[in-house]
C-alpha cells in the first residue's frame, strides 16, 4: 500500500473545529477521521457525499452538512463537475458555481447538450492537499490510464453493459490506443481489423470521428492530423468540421460536433499525429463500433439542485452565486411560499415593535422546520417566506409542520399569528438577484398564487405535488379537498388540493 501522508497538526486542528461546528451524531467525526487517514487516494478524491453516507451508515443530510462544514474549514475542497451522459467523462470541472455554464460540447465524444442543475451537474469533495497530498492533486504525474479512467471519468456512472460491470472496464474495452504525446512529438498509430462503426480520437479538448463503412479495404487508410490550439487539424481535404445527429440507446436524437469527421473503409488505419502545441497531449483512440450512444445514468449523488436546496450551503457559502448574466435551468424543484394572514391589522393592534418581534419569532420557527425537512430559505418578502426543496414529500410535510409549529407558538403569545402555505413543483430557472440565488419562471408564480388561495391555517398544494410519489401516502391521515381554480397569469384551470387538519384532531 502506498504511503499516506497526513499533516497531523492541520488535521487535528481542523477536526477540532469541525466538532464544534454543530452537534454531530455519535462517531460521525471519528468515521471521517478514519476515512481521511486510511482510504486510498482515489477515494478521498471527488467524494460523493451520498455514497459516503450509504457506505458508513450516516444520514444523507448529516453527511452533506459534514462535507459542507469540512469545506468551510478547509479540510475539503468543493468541486462542481459536468458529466457527459453519452460517454461518462467529466466535461468541465469548476471550483465555484459562478463559473457554471449550461451549454457544452463534450471534448471526449463530441455530444452537444444543454445541462440543468439537476441533470449531470454534480458536486463532490476532495481532501485538501494541505491535509493530505494525494496523487490526484498532481494530475501531471498520473499515468495515462489513471488520467482517463480515474481522473477524467466520473466515478458515478452506472455501466449499462452487463458484460462490463463498471464503466471504466467498458471504456478500457473500447480503447485502441492511449499515450501521452510530448510537445513537438510526431507519432504513428497503426490500428488493424477495425470493424464498421464509430472510431474517435480525442485528447480531452480536441475530438474527431471517423465513421468506418461496411466496405472493408485491404489498404490502410492514412489519417494525417495535427493538434493546434486545442483542436485537430488535417491536410486531408475530406476531413472537415462536421455536426451529426445520432439516436441514443433510448432513441433520443443527440447532436454531435467534431473538429474533423469523415467516412473511411473499415479495416486498417494509420494515424499520423503531430502535437504542435507547447503542452503534452493525452491521446486516446477508441472504437465503439455500431453501439448507439448510451444514455448513462449516475449513482445517487449531490446534484447542483440538491446543493441549492440545502440550507447549510446557503448559510456557509453566501458568496457562492450564479454568474450575473447566466440563467441555470432546473428540471424539477419544489417551491413553498408562506404568508401571514391579517398582519396589517396585527401591526396596528400591537404596534410595530411588537409585531416585528413576533414576525421574527415566526421566521425562526419556520426556518427550523425548513432545515429539519432538508429545504432552504430563498428569501423573506415582508412577512412571507419563499423556500425550495429537492423533494416534494418533504416540502409538503414542512408545510403541515409549519401550521403546527405556529399553533404551538400562538399558545405562548397573546396575539395569534395565522399562517397560509402553498406548495408547487416544476421547472424553473436559477439566477442571481441582489447577490444571492433566486428563482424565476411560471412555476414560481404559480406557487405564489397557490399560497394566496389559502385562508387561515390552510395548506394548498398543486396536483403536481399531490401526485408525486409518497405525497398521497403521507396525506392519508388528512382530509384532502380537491378544487379547480383560475389564478392570475395562468390561462388554464389549476388543479389544487386543500389539506385539512389531521383527522385525529377532530
Ligand atoms: Zn461525451
């Protein structure tokens, strides 16, 4: 086993800080310490906190909090990465959310795609090199196999091919040529017995495709290429930049874009490649044959959306925002809006100072519920709260618990506060407004309008929420009243459900 070098003093100090950050369940910190001290390099690099939680019997929410606090302290570093669903390589690796974009052409397979925060945009945590220096902190020293299979390939891809239980095995199987090419170096790669189908050469920035036809040739096809400014170029007039559409394994059209593409007979190929750059190139040539582009799925992991709907992230990383002119799409997120009924009258009755105090106590009560239910507050607007959740079941239970929490709170005060809550889910855009992450889109408007339907101590949820897996089950003990309503700004009637109090209470 290779040496593990831990900076004892730093680890000790930072673990002590981490212990103080919040109350932790028993052994959570000692499990993390053991992990940092003993796990192989590859495991402390890009840690998936969801898998970490599963493997160590820690709750997912606590594991997420653990890595966020550990990052804040400097024990770990947080990375955003964009995974290509058609090859499983990490297309882009970013240190902050500010650098996120949504449109990419994969430099490993040429697939062109728009990404959403809950769709192949992941967040992972790597041990800080000041605490434990690993070989993945020095990618320039890695072997070419390590670079492609462990450093550039996502760890979370589930192999769709039964013959290859892991995705790196599948990639190894299709790889025909792999080596570093030094600046100024010329290499010749001879490849024999290539069947019809797709062959690609790539170096992580440049990508070309040869489409091998059914007509084999006895003679070798010679492919002269050079690497210039991060792209492949060629003097072969048939090799041209091209876009192609292919259908994936699930029959979805996928757009591919290549520096160079042409058809060549199947059989034998001779690549003559020259690296005209002043940096080393890691060249990989792989042949996927007639296999359609896969549509890969990932193991459960921390998506960008999941991070944004975690209150601890908002609390600890306030400066992490989206680039000013960028809008990031989220396919499915749940919004919860609350408001106080008749608060104007209350301000008049008890005076501004008392009302302000009560409203703040009510914010505290709602914040606790939101945090307990793994949501995050987006903002408060007057006496209203806007919150986001990854999971509609948790959003709905948060809504019901808020009503209870406020009823409890009301017992301690003379002036009653009356809450109205609405929940809706759907697609939205995340943006930065006033230096913090906010959301916009028709579903945000609908969520606010649904909240406005509620009267005293009511929770209204839309049909999209009601029909989410697990929600109707959770509401079994409640009386639920379906309604069809027209709300401002939405042309069609909206199906909503008013949730009555717990049956046992009446
Ligand atoms: Zn790709």
